[in-house]
C-alpha cells in the first residue's frame, strides 16, 4: 500500500450548495466568507464561478454563470490566504466537506471536487 500525503493548497475547486445568503446578497466572484473545513477555520474568497448545476437534472447548465442566489448549486474556485490541507470528497469524504459562513451564519455547504495538480508537496 502506497501512502499518499495530504495536499496543502491555497486554492481548490468545489461544488457548493448555497443555503441562504444575507439580506439578498449575491454570490459571485469576489464573494468573501469564512471557510470551515474539518478543524481549519480560514478566510476565503470565491475567485471564479465555473458552472451552475441544474437542481432538477443534477447536470451542469450551459450558460456562463456570473452570479447565483440562495438555494443554487454551483461549481467554483475557492482561494484561501494560507495553505490548508484538504482532500477531494471522492477520495476522502470526511476531509472533503466544508461550510462557508458569513457573520456567524452558514451561507453554503460544499465538497471539494478538484485540487490543483501542482499542490502536491
């Protein structure tokens, strides 16, 4: 059995389920929140929305997504200030789940879907 060290990254791709945004806030590139992933609490920023997922079919929508509102499912790039250790949800579900919080309120739950290939230490 080959042991694979956990990846330390400053950016990753995630699928987010937006729960409820504060006072009609719009979730878009540049949105800042606090990332809670296993024992790590770190400020993060959404740097790019890659695609929105249709809630009925669970398939990506074709049109380019600029922003989403509450209850949307979106795939996006998340960036943090410091290196954090994360695993892809598909490899290790317990270390691939996280929440995004703003002003003490959970605004989204997500799972890590992809890590940058250069992140291996």
